[in-house]
């Protein structure tokens, strides 16, 4: 009995021994025994895993072994060159497009034109206190002005103030006091009156007719005597006028204060036409 059991155990052990040797032989034929270099390489790989904390892949190990076998060194991976820096762009080209340039140009021109037009209108409407129409204007000395009127038999025209200076008969001042007041009457008392050149009908400039010795409007035929009082035509009143003063022998006319002309029917001097009419 004991002998039978011993024989069975020996037989099982023999079978296990044979099977184990056959399996080891099969693995050796398939893989082969590792040489010394392979063992050292495996050890270095283990050290690399220990130092870097990450095991290399099988493909990397095989690639490194093939390079060492051929005596070559692994080339470092090619680094991609950084992108080239673009040249700085001109801010005048980049910041302003053609449409923006045109829009800004049109807006600027429109603004400049509007400002110029507004300034010219303001300058036209604003009274000029330093000189010219709308201010006090020196027409000249009394003697020179009256002398020229007597020689030419025409009113003394002052283009800067747009008015005529004409003599007023001092004998008729008493009649004038019933119609005129203020600076206009003061000037008449000194023998002078200043008549605005504009016709009170539709604003035409009224010229002097030398033959009739009246002011005659060529537009619609309105007529005024020597001192600007209406004598005919569609005008609603006599010529408007400015205050007159004599300062140091000089005739000073205030064109900033316009006085409305006398009403229809006023004829303080009684002057009649002295010749043929011009209009």
C-alpha cells in the first residue's frame, strides 16, 4: 500500500517536471535568452522609471535598442520655429478707412461752410460800432459840405453811411418843429438833415434828379423834395432819416438810430419841382 502511494507520487512529480521543462523550452525558443546588454538596458529602464516617475513605452525601448545596436544616437525632435512677427502697421492706414475719411471730410467741410455762413450773417446783422453803417459817421466839416452842395447843386452823398446830407432852410425850422423831433430836429436847427438812401416804398436806392432838384425813385416813380418829404408816387411817407449833430465843426451822423420819415402831405419847405423829372 505505502509502496503504491510512493510510486504514484513519484509518477506525478515526474509528469510535472517534464511539463515544466517543455514549457520553459518553448518560451526560450520563442523569445530567446536575454544577453548581458539587454539585462543592463532593462535595469537602466527601471532606473529611468524610478527617476522620472513614468515608464517608457515598449516602442520607445525597442527604438532606443535598435539605435544603440547600429551605433547611432537618437536625434532630438525638431523644434518648430516660432511664427515670424508681423511688421507694425501704419496707424493712419489701419485706424481710418476710406469710408471714415470721406465721412469725416464731408462733415468737416459742411461744418466749416456752415460756420462761415453763420459768421457772415451775424457780422451783417450785428451793428458795427467801430465804423461804417450802424455807427456814428463823420461826414466832413460843415463849411466843406455846404460849399460842395452849393457848387454842384446836388446833395452830399456819404457811401460809408448810405445817406445824403442836404441843407435845411433855417427859416422853415418853425414848421419843422411840428413834425420832427430829437436829433433830426436838432440837425435842422443847425441847417442840416441826413436822408437814408432807401426808398420807403420797396427799398430801391433813390437818386437825385438835378433837373427837378428832387429825389426820384427809378423803380416805381416815388418823388421827394430836397429835404426828403414825399411829393408823389406810391411811397407811404417821406424818406427816413438819421440824427445829425455838429461837433467841432464836423458833421456827425448817427446811422444806428433811424427815424421814420414824415407822413404824406408834409411839405415844410414848400419847394416845388424846378425842372423836368428824371423818372
